[in-house]
C-alpha cells in the first residue's frame, strides 16, 4: 500500500518562496530589501507579492509610516492599499451580505475608502502600476461602485497588461450575481480572457472559476455535480484544461497552485476522478483551498476530495 499522505500545505510561502522572503523583510522593517525583491518580479509576481505579503495586521503601522515618508513610491502605496483592503475584508468576513452586521459594514467601508484614497494617488502618479489597479478592482467590488466603474478600472490596467490574471480574477467576481452581475456576463468575460492568451497560459482557469461559482450557488453537492456534468459545461471545462493545464506550454509560474486546485475541484465535482487525481499529483503536497471553502472547512474539504480522487482515480 502507498504511504499515507501528509496533510496538504496551504501556506503561500511553501509554493512561492519569494513570499516568505518578502514577509521576513517586512517584519524586519527592511523596506529597501522588500522593494528590491518586489521590483525584480514580473507584473504578475509584483501583484501577487503586494496582495499576499502585507496582509498581516501587525505590519499596518510600518506601511503607514513608509507611505507617509515616501508617497511617491508606488510599491508603498500599493502595499498599504492592499493591507487596508485585507483588513477591511477580515472585518466584513466572507459571508453573504445578509449575514454581515451594520457595524461590520461600517468598518469595512471605512477601510476600503482609506485604501481608495491611497490607491487613487498611486495610479494617478503611476498609471502603469498594475498591482495598485488590481487592488482598485477589488475595492470597487467592496465599495459597490458598480459594474461599469469596475470594468473601467480593469480597462485602465489592461492598457498596460492586457492578460493580467490577478485582476481578471477580481473582475470575474464582480460579474457574478452575488455582486449584482449576471452569469451571462461572468461567462462571457471568462471566455474573452481565455481566448485572448497564448496556448498554455493559465487564464483559461477563469472559465472553470465561473462555472464553479454558478454550480456551487445551487447549494447542494448533487445539484452542483449535475450542473457541471451538463455536456456544454463539461465541454468548456475540458476545453479550458486543453488551453492551460494540459497544454505542453503550461508552466508553474505565479498562481499555478490555485489554477491546478480549481481544476482539481471541478473534476472532483464532475466525478472525473482520474483527471482530478492527476491535478492533485501535480500539486504534490501543496494546495489552495479557496473554492473548496464554499463547501465547508476549506482545508478539510481539499484533503477529503484529494483522498477520494486518489482512491477512485488512482494515485500516480
């Protein structure tokens, strides 16, 4: 029998060591080292680090001080804006609006408005700073400024980076009905992004994210699985896999753990256990439990589905 599997590692720094290095520099108050590391990344990596490094509550005072001393530094503003947005969202929680208290909403909006003030200044000074624009796409959703304004912000970003997956993921959320969008708009945007990139790019995962959002909105696993197994839906998920994770040009760059985890969940819910097992095997001991958390405790659901995929689909 194969050896028992260790629990999946969901720590961002486990998959992307630059995150751990950047967090250590931030914790030490070494802004020069942090900026050198972030500036050395491509746009996706820069946005990823801005979004994942400054989210801890203990770094807020330091980021405020750096921004006050260096308001012209786009990284200082982008990271402070991201920090404020994360802090606000922690207060709001990930629950649907009807389960969020008035006080929670008040604090949430306060944090997002403060973030907006910073990020507006950053994007005015540095219109090419896609990390800041990505945060503004996120804050647009939280502040409920509307679909058109969220798309305007994304289009400003796309003028500099037309296939920026982190921003596309945020705008896709905006287009979902839970944020006053429609499924037609959600799927149309996902297809638009997937079809615009070279083969092997990860962006086709947006098609799967859109269908998972709609499927999981049914509220029970049986209905979710039935929806994903509809011939048209299944066909588009398989086409997305052919464009991305199954293409020989697919690479384990920034965000790859999330991409493979999303496909793994979709295949599991479709009862396609062999391709699901293949994605879990490609992940090794890593995982992203974001969409798994829609089903309950994210880490536990991820491990449950991984075990089931290996049991039914084979463990490579």
